[in-house]
C-alpha cells in the first residue's frame, strides 16, 4: 500500500504561536506555506501531488481567511480521499495571555477590533475548526523549546493508527497542566519531601523511587493505572484519536509525580506502545 504524504494544518488563535510552529516544522524538513488562501487550496494540493520530493507539508491557516474558513471541513475530506494524511493542530492560549502578547509586540489583531472583543470574536469563529483538531496545544505557559518538543512528538508516528502517548509530570502549586487528556492526582502517595535526605532529590533518583515504592499502595496504584491506560488506548484509537497526553501531578512536581510519570512511561513502552515523558516542574 502506498504511504500517504503527511500534511499538517497549523491553525488556532492569533498570538498563540502559529508562526513559531511553522518555523519548527520547517526545521523538521517540511515544506511550509503560511496563510495560503483557501481558494487556492485545490491548486496547491495538485501542485504538491505532482512533486515527488514534497512528502511532508505544513500549512498555516488562520482567521485572516475570514468566511472562507467554513470550507475547511470539506477540504479536509477531499484530502482524506487523496494520497494525503491530514492532521490539524490547533494552537490556543488563555485570553489574558493573548492580550499580554499583543500588548508586548504592539501588533494589531487581524480582526481590527478592540483587543478583548477581537479575541472573543475570533474564538467564536474558530470553535468549529477547534472541534476538528487532532491535537489542541495550549501555549500559555510553553517555552519555545517545549513547543518544539510537543510538535516533535507528533511526528514520531510510524503507522497511521499508532497512538502517540506523552506522560507529563507537574506540580499543582505551579498550576494544573492545561492541554492534557487525562489528569491523575498522586498526592495520596507518601511525600519524600518530608524526608531530609530526599528533599533535594527528584523522582528520577533511585533513593526517592525506592522510598515511594516501599509503600504497598504505590505498586497497586501504578499497576492498576497502567492497565487502565492500556485498556483505553484501543478505545481512543477507534474514535480516531492519534495523540494522548497523560498528566500526573503532585504538590511541587519534583518527587511523586516525576517517578509515577517515569514509571508509567516505562510500562507503556514495555507493552509496545509509543510513550515519551516530560517533567514540567522538575527544575523549579
């Protein structure tokens, strides 16, 4: 069977990082086009189809297309019928974050309204497209390197039905992880923070891991939770989901959540699944 070409549609809220995302895709070797008029979409696909060297394409499409955005669902169906495997990535951010970014850059919003009203209107106009997205990424608290890591994880798929799993640890006191599918609170486990010799270590240190695993409930929990995730994966795939982010949180994001995320990722990989791990607050 002929492998389908990858085509990523990068869309989302103005100020959420679409330009940076396209630059990252360019670094990955993708042929990138920003703000392609949807009226030329068919011609562009015909052009790419005739180029044997353009197997990976990324398109930036946003609110500047106005009413034409209503055509996107139909265009995506057209791609599915051809030799392309389209994926829609929707970049989002909180309203306060978007307002701050526009204020700092002094850029005008594409809708040319007062900023708060423009953001609210844009969010309303883009909501049907957000529903279509294969992956929604909240960039409110993301550094550029973290965005690159997330996008890199989306490109690792070896099969169209290969679920890409990202297991992330975080600390509740630094804010709950926003762009995730499953959140597990592991604060019920004994806290190594209160053991003087473990306080400055992390969940990646063996001494901390041995302490956490010395409690019966730890082994019981991770076994049952890993089994639950493995049970859910084929259900998610059946519904067309390609990416799954599992967030595991403790108080500070240094000990329990780090070890549990690390242990879960290892167990999923041993089960033959594609799982990466990232520890958001380990360095704070």
